C-alpha cells in the first residue's frame, strides 16, 4: 500500500509564515505526488491483467478460491427474431429502479414505456425483504395504472394470463437457472434483511401475486448481462457488457466447456453413463454469458491493486458486512469516487494545503456525501473562474472563498481519481479480451454514469486498453445507455422462443 501522500504532506508541511512563492511550490509538490500515487503504470496495468485472467480461470472451476464469482447467467446465444409480443422488465441496481414495458416484433423493439421510481432509504438500509420487494410490486401497480395495457391485450390479463417479465437484479446472485438465483451478498451499501440466501425471483413473484399483477418472472439477470444482450441484438460481435455506474462489473461470452463448475447439460450432452443414446458429448461452440462480479477482484490479499492509504480508510469505514469486500469496485465505481476525492481533499486541507473550510465542511459527520457526479461536474468546468465548480462547492458543501489555486488543486484531485478509475476499468476489459482471444475484433457495450458523464473517461479507458493489449487492436467501446433494463426484456423474450 502506498503511503506517499501522507509522507509528503507530513514532510513538506504548510506553514502560515511561508512566502507565497514557497507556499505555491509546496502545493505543487503535493499535487505532483498525488499524480504519481493515482497514476497506474503500464507495467502495473499488465500485471493486474495477467492476475485477473488467472482469477477468471480459477473462478470458472468448481470449489474455486477466486475473488471473482464468475457466475453463469444461463443466457445462451439464440435467435431472438422468433419472438413478437409484449413483455415487461424491472431494473433494480441502486436506489432507483425502473419499470419498462416493451413491444418486440420479430426481436426488434418497436415500442417502449418506462418510468423510474426511487426506493425509500428505509427499504435499503436495514429494511425487510417484504418491504423492498413489496415496494417494487407496488410501483409496478402504479405503472400499470399510468400505462394501461392496450385494449387488445386486456382480455389476456382478465383471463388470468401472464406477460413475461425479465428482472435485472444487479447484485451477486448464486444463479441456478435463467429464472432462479439466491443473493450471495449485498453490495453498494444495501443492507436489507432477509434477502441474502433467498431466491430473489420468488421474493418478487410473491409480491406480484399478492397484488394480482398479470406477470410472471421468467428471467433473472445482472445489469452487465442485460447490457451485453441489448447491444448483441444489434451487433453480434459484442463480447463484453460493462457497467461503470454506482457499482462496477463486467460479463462476457465464455465457451460453455470452460465453465467447469456448471453441471453438464443433459440436453446438449446426451444422457451420459451407461445409457448413452449417441448424442454428441460436445459443446465446444456453445457460449454462455458469465457475470464476473469483478468488483471483488483481488479483495482477499490485495496482491496487485494499487491501493493507497485513502482506499484503506474508505474500506475501513464500510458497513461491517462489506468490510474488505469489493476492493476493486471501491476504487472505480460512482458510489465511491466522490468519497475518495473527499478524503484526499480533507487530508490536504488539514495539512494546510487547502483552506480549513474544506476539512471543516467535508469532514462533518452529518455532511451530504461528496457525490461522484459533482466531482465529474467540477472536472468538466474548464471556464476561467470556474463558476460552476465554485457554485457546487459553496452551495452543496458550504466551501466558500476558494482561490484560483485552490480550485485548480481540487479539480486536479477529481481528475486524478477519475483517471485511475478509467485505467483500472480499461485494464479489466483488456484482460477479458486477452482471455477469450477476441482482442482483434470486439465490441464492448458499456453503460453507467461514471463512463457516460465523466469528462475524458472514455479516452483514459481506451488508453489503458491499448497499454495492456499493445495497441487498441480492433476494440470498439460502445455506450449502451438503458442496456441494463431493456436487456432483461430481451432475455425474457429469449426464454419464450
Ligand atoms: C454488483 C454487480 C453489478 C454492479 C453494477 C456491483 O456492486 O455486485 O452485480 O453488476 O454493481 O451495478
């Protein structure tokens, strides 16, 4: 773990008696040391990529010891053009969730309605399973009132029929089938009780049934899987689905034969044993999407992650059940980037390199957390005077009277933390492409606010992909907004063909 920032702050020490020129030089030295600490070298990126590939292999085996869960999604390549009809998708991955109604004609999306709802915090922090899933079902009822079924389909519901529903649930799930999976552990600060170890499809279906809603949950998927499938419907060279938002994760197409922890599939592999009726025991070309859960990469031993003391502190302040977990996610996702920035700024301010209002305001216990979105807005404000950035700092966080030099320092810290995130995300994408051998021609579908709303992020990510692979090869990164929700609908459609 690097203690560079801390040592520099302590050695250099700002002193109110310093002449301006000396004070400026000290500030520059601190910034320079931050630049070094938050920059990941090409060599380190490659070391991480190689170790990530090793962890992927381990995670695909039975009884693995890997930090990557490598969860089979049960989504296989099928021809979506055989489905036409109306279906629903629910997308739950953070404090907001969405209900979507989709109409597909021969696999193509020809109509959609969707609404976003906020889940009250009492269902997220320590609430109950019934409260959380009941709240979702309640909002589906509201949605059905806002968007009544087309007249021609109302008799389906009246006669007790059901429409297929795909459920994007963006947490680590022990998936047993396309429509069954138990939550392994919560991430992203959720602590709702009574869900870990339970089948989330059953929990949702129970609440849907209680309200007589005409839906059957036919597919459960991760948001990365939804994103990959959504892009795959347009571009069959899509190899990865990546989310860089509140949380971070990726999934990819893996050869079924490499997923040795999956029980052998009697349908494709014959009956085995003595009663083999000559079906081929070969599935070499079969592909299945695997949800990597890469947020937990290297969390056990921190062998390769470029962890700083600030990262250690952030982890130490996690809820007890999330302590020591998701260490990679805690360096790259939107839930944490703002907090990393906040911690660095507090350090610099309490050592006298930024005005005291910074540590006084940002260090308050009842403070609003420093939002990653605000860090993005601060970096994007390149106007002389940085009025937008100043307004954010004063109106949202109560930090006023900042000089131009302070503003430069603050936006540099935001930029460095965001760039490190982009580098690590790019490393992970490159590692997956190296593992599958697809680096010469692949589309990577990416969704999430960190990727979509952070200035310069796509460029830094692409640079890191290039640093690991030698050059960018044939890698195309495509922003696939809404992929996570729509994807659940597409996957639900695949179960019907
Ligand atoms: C979850 C993943 C999810 C990712 C992005 C992580 O915290 O563990 O399942 O894909 O966030 O939403």
